């Protein structure tokens, strides 16, 4: 299974390298969030941060998680196109592991968003964001982004397999991404949220991804908060991936 996963992972990576415009296109939106919102909000809203950091510092982890959110949530669209083109049918009659077919796609999507978030961190640093960029903090932050990317890509692939149509998949993607982003602490600290939004944010995986990344990248590292958020991300990724593989096995039958 691991060899099949690695082979298919390289296949999807080569496809991405042949079409770099799609990767750049998905990077444009989070960069616009970073460039526009940080400049706009810092003059409109004077949010006092507990640790004395700026709004740019606070917002960067939110943008990193948004990158995973918007980059991974559309992973199922390409799977649907492969199903339509008959590529998946060919793989199903081959000795390739069924789990590897799903796992390779999900890992490729997650690895792609990790590379994109590294570009955003570089841009944020050039803008003057004060982040903890030592190897350990960076690695821990990327692990949270990676796990979130795995969970969201698995969900997208699972919905693609269940729905078998692009239109409802796109609709679910739109319905899923924006509420998940705005009903989390990606853009605003919890203490500034209305009570009902704060309550919803407690069951929103994006909140825990943002909090875990923020815990190690901004201010004094808080490994307790990071550990809790990373554990939630690991559970979210494991459950989503299990569901996607189960849905794919149903497709085979």
C-alpha cells in the first residue's frame, strides 16, 4: 500500500508541476487576505492583543489555515474528473491498493497547501510580521496545517465519491468554506465574538487549527494549547480519511 501511495503521490505531483498556474491561483486568494485585510483592519479596528503582538501577527496563522481550507476543500473536483474520464476504473481493475488511491490524493493536496503556507509565511515576514520562525515552531505549525489539509481533502474526496456530480460538490464546498472561516477565531479573537458565534467556534475544527498554529508561531510558545489543537486536528484527519476510504470502497462495489 505504501509503495502504491508513493507512486500515485508522485504522479499527482508531476501533474501539478505541469500545471503550476492552478497552484498559483489557489495561492492568490490567501495572499490577498494577508495583504488587504491586515492593512485595512489595522487602521479600522484597534484590537488589543494580550501578548502585545500586532494584528498582522495575529492574522497570519488565520491566513495559513485559510490556505489549507480553500486549497484542500476542492480536492474532490479532480477526483470526479478522473472518475468521469475512466481513470479510476482503470486503477480499480489494477493491483493498486484501493486505500492508496484515496490516500495519495489526500496527501498530495495536504503537501501542496503546506508549500503554499511557507510562501505566505515568507510574504508575512517581509511585511514585518513578528513570528517564531525557529525550526521547531515552524515544523509544529506545518504539522497542524498538514493535518487540517488531510482532513479537508478527505472530506472533499468523500463527498465527491458519494455525490458523483460536480455541481452539488461545488455547492457544498462553497457552503462549507466561508462559514467555517468566519465562525472561527481566524480573523477575530474569541473575546470579540458574539456569544453564539463563540459557541459555534468550539465545534469548528478551523478554530483548533488556528489556535494551534498561533500557539507556536506568535508570542511565547504555548505547547499545551498547541498539543490540544494538534490532537483535535489528528482526530479530525483520521475520521475524515476513514470515511473517505470507506466511501471509495463502496464505489468499488
